């Protein structure tokens, strides 16, 4: 029973074969997935998928790259959607200093507003971090994000920062990069942290794990992430699958 905590089945890369992709995931033992919406279009698609398939859930939020496009109406809309029975988190949100579409100050403001929103609706948050670790940790602390907790999505930072995030009620989620031969930091973090703080994801269609690196990623490949973590920790694949599944249901409050 695998739980892929972060998929973009709402991406156009799956327009032609979505049914087959979902079937392959189920055949591989993927029992649940959270489809992440991060702008007007992807949020609508995420909700549609979650309403169509009983085993899919949705997360609604605004991506930092597009922070400059977000309006007060969008924020209000996300808050209204938070009461939808299939919405289990707010996000993905955060900071992305790699692309320069949205100025840093606007990204920070939109990030803070979404944390405040999540606290009002009492849902966990999904964090996107690219080249902005210290600012993200600082804002999470300042906004008391520990009240709702959440997920550090596709984690690539240090062990020290991971421990700081865990102390704030966050799970550390690993995707395809933990399987890359040169991924020293993610491997070290996965090895050192207790399993009760870990989650697995694909972030499909992006970041496919080895040996599919560079190709389109899909949810069935989340099994490869679980296998890698099991090898790194010297424990059984079944143990990783069961514990990360339980962790996901806990953070998303799925009964």
C-alpha cells in the first residue's frame, strides 16, 4: 500500500494516457495519491481528479514562481476550497529563488498569507523550496507554521535543517532524486532520520527516479523511492511502505 504524497496528474504531460498511468500505479501497489494544484488551472484539474477517483485527494495552493499573479480573489477562492471533502492540504507554496519571475518580497508575502490561511482552515501545508532554505525556515518559525505542520516536499537540504523542520511538525518527503547516484545529501538524510518522519513522492511528471532519470515520471515509480530508502536504512521494503503510508494518512488526516 504505497502513498504518493505529491503528484501532478493534472499536468498536460498526462493528457494522452492518464487512465493507463493510473492503472500502472495501482498495479504497482499505489493505494493513494495527492494531486497538487498550484494555480487556477491546476487547482481546478486537481479537484476534478479527486472527485472522479475515490483514491485520489487534492491539495490547493499557489506556487512561488507565480506569486506575482496571485490576487486576493485567488486567496479567497483557495480558502473556500479548503472545506471540500477531498482537499487535504494547502500548497504547494514556499519560495523559489531559481527563477526570477516573481520578486522575492512578493513570494514571501504570498507564502506568509498562505500559511495564515492554512492555520485558519486547520490544514497542513506543502512546502516548495528552491535555493531559499534559510528564508523558508525563518518564515515557518515566524508564522508559527508548527500549528498545522506539513511536508517538506522533495527534500534536498541538510540533515540539520531537516531536524529543524521536524521540530516544527513537518515530515520530510523524498522523491526520485534520492535514487540518483550523486545525491549524497538526500541519501544521508534518508539514512539518518527515523522512519516516522519520512514520506515518499514522485512529483510526477518531473524528477523521475533512477533508472528512468530524464524521462517522464509517473506514480508507479514511487516504489523505486521506497526501495531506495529501505536499502539506505537497511530495513525491509514492506516496512518503509507501511510506515510512509501511515505517516501520509496521519498528516493528511485521512481516516
